[in-house]
C-alpha cells in the first residue's frame, strides 16, 4: 500500500466508511512512499488514522504549512490537511472512471435512495459486493435494451449459476424458474426484486427452490426425494 487511494479501497474492503478515515501528516515517513506503514506490502488497514507524507506528491502546496519550525494552529492545519486529502482521494479514484461507471454509480444511488421502491431498497441489503456490481451492469443493460426473457435468463444465470429458466409450451407467458438454492427470506426478497425489475409484467411465474420439477425422460430431474411435482 503506497497511495492514499489504496488506503481508501482497503477501508472499503474492511467495511469502514471512508469519512471515518483521518489522513494525518507526518514527518517520519519515507520520501518514496505516500502512506506511512511499517509493512509497505500490507493490504489491510489498521485503524482509521492513516499517516501520510504530505510532501510526497504535494510538496509545493504543503511545504510551508508543515514546516518543522511551525508550531501554531496545529488543529487547524490537521483539519485542513485531512479535508484536502479526502478530496484528493476522491479525485484519484475517479480518474479511471468511464461514462458507464458513472451511470452505475447513479443507479446505485437511486436504489439506495428508494427511488425504485421499498422492495428494491430492502433487496439491496442482501446482495454481496460482487453480486451488486454484476446486478448494476445488468440494470444498465435493462435501461438500454428493455425487459425480455433473454435478459432475465442472463440475470438469473449471473446471480444464481445453478438456476434454469423455462418458458411453458402449454401456457402463454408462463415462466418456470428453478433457482437451485434453499428458500429463505433473504432469497425471496432478492428473487422478488429480480422478477419485478427484469421480467415483463404480464408473465406468470412459478418458482422452484432447492428441488427441480420432474421432466419425463430426463433422469436427472426424476430422482426420488429430489424432485417437485408440477
């Protein structure tokens, strides 16, 4: 870990809000690194105070502010430094963002603000970080292409690798979904959200959780005690 933005990402991995991190200027660090750590190769953030060499990248801006002969206004200088570094970290992290990345951030903000309803807001709390990233990309695709069975299949396969989505041959707009996980409140919220968002509204849906429904001549689905009658 060398730069402040790496410390911010480490905080994300540790589920520490970035605003809780305090960047503190220190004169004890190496001139070759920005973040001052005993172990330069660590990827773990220890605590919320991060010591920073203020002259590593910003010597022109901070050389006078952190002159070793200057002792006055210590708290003010500390507050100013932390506020400035918080802003610089945000700039660093946004430098590599594409237009799509901005769209994903806006989608996530809307979901967390309840723009898509209370069900969506509840469901957001159940998705893991990597699942959320895949979900946001698929939501963007939904806005660009519209809802479809093909997209819903892609969503289910991305978030539930064992799942299978069938279109009934006997009834129009009837969908059978084998999910492949145990039924639980958390999974019900997630599946309900995915159905409401990605599946066209005029479809009737039948859910099969842990066990697949039996299909004649498909031996894998006709195992006793491991099948559901439909």
